[in-house]
C-alpha cells in the first residue's frame, strides 16, 4: 500500500509541476490542481496508513493509534481541500478575465511567435 | 509618561483578558459580514461601518500592546482558548510582545489605508470594504495563532482576500499581475502544507509550543526529516516574505495594485517574516554540537541577496510605485539577513526597523498615487509611462515654458510660491526618503544605527565575515536608496515647470499625515520602543516562557462538564 500511495503522490506531483511550468493558463490551472491533490494525499499519509480502521472512538476498544486511524490528518485534508477548491475557483476567474483582456491564453498575455 | 499611560491602559483592559485576544480576528470578520449585508448601495453606512470596525481594531491592538508591555523579567503572555479545549487539543491564540507589536502596526497602516481609500479608490470596484476587513482579519489571525495549521488557514484567508483586492479596479496590468501572484502563492501554499504535514508526521502535534517541547526528544535519525520539513516551510514562508530568489512576483503585483491595497500589501510580506521568525526560533533551537540554529547562514545570505537585488533594480526604476515595491523588498531582505544572526539586541533593532520601514513604504505607496495623479493632470502623461522607462539617469528634458528665465545673468527670478499641496507631498516624500535610506533624524536611522552598532561589535565581540558583509550591504543599500529616491524627488517635484497644482482632498492628506505622525511618534519614543522590541527578541530567542505559558493554560471548566476519565475512550 505504501508503494502504491507514494507512486500516486509522486506521479501526481511530477505531472502537476510539469503542467505548472507550461505557458498556457489552463495548463497551469490543471497543474495547480494536480499539485494540490498530491499534497493532500501526502498530508493524508502522514497519519497512520491502515485499512479498515475507524477514526472515531468506539466503546470497548482502547483509544490509541494501534486500533484507530489518525482522525487529525483527515480533518486537515478536508480543510486543505476546501481552501484549495476556493483558490482554484478564484484562479479560474482570473484566468478567464485575462483571456478576455489579452485575447489569448498565454500566462503573460502575449503570444510569442504567433 | 508612556509608562504611566501603559500601566493605566493595562489596568483598564485587565477584566477583558484573555478574551480581548480574539477581538482582532472577530471584529473584522463580523464587520465584513455586516458590510456585505449592507451592500454597495448605502455607501455612507458602508464607509462608517468599515471605519468604525477598523478604529475599534486599532484600539484593541493598542490595548493589547499595553497589556503585554509590563516591565519585569517574566513576559506577560495572554493565551486564549477559543473552543475551551485543553492545550494541545484545541485552537490556541497567543498574544505576546511580538504579536501585539505586529497587530498594532497592522491596525495603524490599515486605518490609514482605509481612510485613503474612502476618498477615491473604494469606488473603483465592488466589495472593497468587506474584502479589506477580511484581509485585516487574515493578517491579525496569522499574528495571533499558536498552531501551525491555523497559521496556514489564516495565511490562506489573508491571501484569498489579497487576490481579490489586487484585482480591485481591474485593468489588464492588475489581472495579469494577479494571475502570476495567485499561481506563485498557490504553489507556495502547497509547499507550506507539505512542511506542516512533515512536522506533524515527526512531532505528532501541530501546536507551535507543543512541537517546540517535543522536538528535543526527536531521535537523531529523524532529524533529517525534521530539517526537510522545516526547510519546506521556510521556502513557503520566505516566498511570502519576498526574499530573493522567491520574490519575482512582488514588484509587478505591488506596483499594479491600487494605492491603499498596496499599502496594506506591505503588511503581507511582514506576515511572512513574522512566521519565519516565530517558527525558526521555536522549532530550531541550537543543537548541542553547535551554537547556531539550523539554516542561520542561509537566511543571512538570502537576505543579503534580496537587498542587493532590490538596490540594483531600484537604480533602473523610475516609477514611484515600483520604487515603493522595491523598498518593500529591501526591507524584507534586511530583516531576514539580520534575523539569521540570532542575537537579541540585533533582532530588537530589526523589529524597530520593521515598524519604521512598514510605515515609510506604506506612505510611499499612498504618495505615489497622488504624485502620479498630479503628474497625469499636469502633463497628460499616463500613469504607466514610467513603466516603459527611458534611460534611468537622464532627467526629463522639459520644454521650457515661455516667461521662465533660465539665465542667471538676467533679472532675478521671482520664484513662484510652492503650492501648499505640493509642499505637503514633497515633505511627506522627504520623510519617506529619510526613513528608507536610514538617515537621521528619523526612526530609520536609529534602527539602522542600532543594528550596525551590534554588528560591528560595540561590546568588543569579534565580527564574523558574514557580519561585515551585512554591514557593507546595509550601508551601500542605504546609499543607493537615497540616490534613487532623491533622483525621483527631483524629477517629480523640482524639474517640472508650470505644472498644474495637484488638487488634494483633505481626506487623502489625513492618512498620509497620520502615517508621518506615526513615524515621528516612533522616533520620539525610540528608547521605550527599542526596550520593548529587545525584550520581545530576548523572549523569542529563549522561548521557554512562551512554551510554558501555552502549555500551562487550562480550559475553563464548564458548569456541566463531565469529568474526563483518565483512560478516555468511553463516554
């Protein structure tokens, strides 16, 4: 499971960085989204990776991380997703505004060589 | 006099503590919601509400400043538990000397920027006032929070408001700069989260004081991971603090922003610096095998590079807004470079420098707006003309108006009186120049002198080569700033002949006058303020009092609170 998760984080992060470095605004937006997915997964993995364990304490089972999964990171990821979603939506608006003002989708608003 | 006043205020607010700590976050938040409900239609009510909220925030910030400033060895630290959970489980807000100082300077700049915006800029777009309040809420929250994740949340609130405020007034330049600004900050936020995640993975907690307590127990083989996490956090925060090479977003964004927005943006870089200062001193205490903290030299070198790059770029710039943006950068670089030495006296001087430079650069952004408007009116030039710069050292060859005598041999020139509006702008500009270049008699000189005196070792301590490098760079950067700003002053105030007199509204002069008065105040009260900042720096570098104050705070037992069994788990 560790291998699969780290591969997923690595591939998402690498694709995200590659896209962020592209010159088209929409590619940058997709790149930022992928980077934020990678970061969220990483944040999630910083709790304990476990299968079939709940984050909520139930009576009769000792309250420690051997018997439960860490609820903290799940709360953090949820917050990070919400914030990332809002800022990405804002970026999309600015992207469209620049597209309208500059009449192309280059990040600097000018199409070189076109 | 200051001491008795402080004591009186501290006594007066004592019954409100520690609940007052949350007020700088709650007041702007509630105000933003209320202003949104009032709507753009009722402008008078909107302005009154916005100004009132900001004035109350200022009063609270000053009261907190008085509260934490009690002479004595043990620092007064106000700890507030908003959800009444025991430390380290709940959210914690902490106001110590540093936080209170940053809150006060934020409130002063925000009030002045808001008054300035009321004159013209608030009409350049919608929802200026709610966004402005949210911006201040984010900044205040970042200064007060005592756990890493809420630092992230408040920084995001601050940045999201700043994205919207940067676009205030619209236009191609703002939208384009805004796109870059948002992209850079989103990447920086991703790094911030990675750093937070790694620290959580190692320490198992997010409370700053709690992490600081647990870090010494970390086994050596995990320290590499800790340093990696700290470095990631550092990159994210230094990008927000505008330190080279992470600051290429700053100049386009800040010079494109509307004047009052740019003035508040000066505070955003200070949030980055504050976070670096707080986390670096708390988390990376010197290890047993060395006397310096992890990354100290890197901070000094990055700060120096920032100052050098800012100074060189200044030489090539003519536009006042660009110069103000570069002055922001220069002050950020100076602060980070000096931080790296980890000396309380030096850091005290740096915090004093922070006050002066923040006020000066904010004033310069407001002034730039008025100067350029007057210039546009006089010459018909557009505000962006300075952006496509002719050679930087060529003065304008102004066409000589008829009736102007340039020959000394002929009849004496009867000078036209300088219009009072122009004289006001000129004097305010001179104050900014003196502060940014660090010339006597104002606070900029006192701060730079304090820092240089410590660096060259007035107490006989030898100065490292890095220390000498900082001394040389600080002095040379002051010289460059002086040259460039004087050149700009000459170009705007002396060279033009027969220009139109700028029409200034009183409401636009008020905030500039207020900021200049603030500069005079911190200059006159230099002694007490330096004592305060040095005490703040001492407790930062030895954070045991902070850690104990936070760790020792207990939740208030509620009337029906069930007793928590030792084993937990069942309820």
